[in-house]
């Protein structure tokens, strides 16, 4: 499935997978896809003002960092040393199960993680139109479903979501 993704979009999805595996989550959720997009920034949209630092406190990423810090262990340094090169997007793949077509997994050198329903929907929306899947298309997928919480998280981080939607050219469907 990654063959249509631009380098930046692939990096954002792989970053989200890293975050999910680091947090020991059972699935890759839309909130981590949003964080991956915020940290990689696979687009130049001035109205996307949220950074990873703005979003991280709003997400459940586990508490291993502070626990290990009390022992004098820098978790980020340990990960840098033990995971060198494992974040290369070409080492990762996004696959749909042939037997269970609603099951999509992100597979790479650090493991396999299934995409949760809302994260899978982000990918499906981003891939809906022909052409390359860009960072803007991932953002479209994140904002297309109000139930995944991406819009709320961005608003809480100070982003003008309406301006972002306009700038990114995300189609808005109005109720009649």
C-alpha cells in the first residue's frame, strides 16, 4: 500500500508506528497518526501550527520515560542507540490482509502493529483519490472523521482548524 505514498507521508506513518510501539499500544490509532504528521510535517501549511510538543501532553504515550529518568536512564538515548536505522521508511510496509480486508498492519524491523479502525479510515481516505498520497492527503484523512478526535486535538493545541481545512483544500460536506 505504501507504493503511492510520498516520502514524507511514509515517514509520518512510520513515525506513528514507532510511537505506538513505544507506548506499547495494541493498535496504531489516529491520535498517533496525527502526532506522526505533526512531528514529520510532510507539507508546508502555515495554518498547521501544532508541533509534536503541543500534542504530546494530550496523548497517552505511557510513562516509561519518567520512570526510567528516576533511575538516571535517558530513554531517548537508549532508543537512539538501539534503534539506529530502523526508522528508514523503505524498511516498513503497510499491508492489507487478503483474508480479512479490513485488517491493515504496519510491518517493520521493530514489529507489526495493526491499524485501529479510525487510523485505517485515515489511510483509506488519503488513498481514495488517484495519485500520490501526500501529507496533505493524510491530513484530509485525519480531519474527514470527526469521531477520531484529530480536529479536537488540533483545536486544543491552538490550531485554527477551519483555516487549516481551507488552506489544505479539504472538501467540506455541508448538511442540507
